[in-house]
């Protein structure tokens, strides 16, 4: 759903309870429910339609996308339940088995366990997870607590919405499809573990609302975030596809919702990338300037080769997002 439509849909819901540390009153990545002084459950759920043809890889990507919210909060994955909408009329049951095997491989990679799920027949394939994690309440990372002066590090390239749309249209070569699939299937697990060793004040993952949408949530109307467009990572095929009009509807929805909150300091040809609706995107971390170079180096050492310092947090200006 578009951000504005979602806000309307959620406006009547109430999760007021002293045990709810993070709920629907904010735009955080997952809910946090306190059990006792030292333990809290972190919960999230997500589903996506197929973004690649290979069912095993699709399962991996969908699982990585669902698990990411747990990592953005700094939590450890405990268990996951499969959520499946299966098109049994056009696909053999073996396809479902491959999807679930792909998902399970990613859940196991981060130490979690599949404990069940629910499957229905649907005209379009759907797969995702309901995930439960565990964290000490004192260690929760929020998405809207960056400090003035912090630098923002993004761990994965943008453009995945545009490129997966191009994959569905069969407009990318096999090598590029493989590169996109590898990026999408990469867990944010190691990045989440790494950031705990540095002075990180806030974290979120970049998914359906795009870089600027999730950055606006991070700014929380308290600060402004100033981006260096030339430092933002994306695959070169992204601009080629965007120029051809291969752009998902969600990206246009993001642009329409956010345009009044963005200020451009120079004219850009490829700014659509900033609004692109991502699947299984990277973590966006606010870190002190002193620790940023060390964190960036460690992320690259852990396999997040596209990691880059892309922005800085400033005192609030006339717009919350400045490019």
C-alpha cells in the first residue's frame, strides 16, 4: 500500500499497553513486547510476490526480506512461521517445496527455526514469514533516534524495485539477474551483529517506502538528513531500466507522498532511484562520525561490498530531506 493509504488504514488501531515498548504508534520496523527486565520479544511479518523465476531463490529472498526487520532492531531471530499463498492451478507442488526449502535455508543461516505456518490457494503466488526474535529491552535500536552530526551508512545498493520489475519483463541478461538475486538474498544478519560493536544511534532497513521514505521516518520531523547523491550505491543497469520506464507503481506512490518533504540542491536526472520501492534492502545506520569509517570497513569485510556513507544528520532545516 502507498504510505498515505497505510496511515489511514492504521489510524483506528490502538496497542496501548505498558508491556509494548515499540508498537504501531511509531513507524518502526518491528514490534517489541517486554517479557521481563532482561527479555523482550521482537515480532514482524512480511510477504512478497515472486521477484525471480527460481522458486528456491525466491524463497531465500522472501525470507531475507521478512527477517530483515528483526535485524534492524538489533535482535536475534528465534523462530519463524511460513505464510504462503500458492497458485496450485499453474504450479506443481514441488515448486512449493522448493520455495519453503529456500526460506528455511535463510532462517537456519541466522540461527532460527521454522516452527510451522499457514498455506492458502491464491491466484498469485505469495510467500513470507512471521518472525519472532529476542532482545534485551535496553539494546533495542529504534529507527527515529539519530543524533545531529551522525553519518548514515547504507549496506546494500538501491534500484532493486526497478530491477526486479525488469526481471519480470525479461529485460535483463542472466549475469545481471544473478547479481540482483544475490543482493536480495543476502541477509542483514552479519551487518546487524557488526553495528553492535560501534556507536550506532538508530537503524532501519530500506524496503517498500524507498530510501527517502525510510529516511523521513528516521528524521521524525526532528532533524534534517542531507544526502550526497554521488555516494549512494546502485547497479548501473538501474538507470537504464528507469529511463525506459521500467518502474514499479510503488516507487511512484513513494514519490507522490514524499515530494513536498524533499529539497534538491541541484538538478538530478536519476532521482527516481531515491524513491524506489525496495525488496530485501540494506540496513540504514546512523553512526557517530568517529566510528563511521571503522564500521564501514568492517561491513565491507563481512561481505557488504556496496556499503557506503551516504548522508549526514543536521539540525532541522526547511525540509527534512535534502539531496
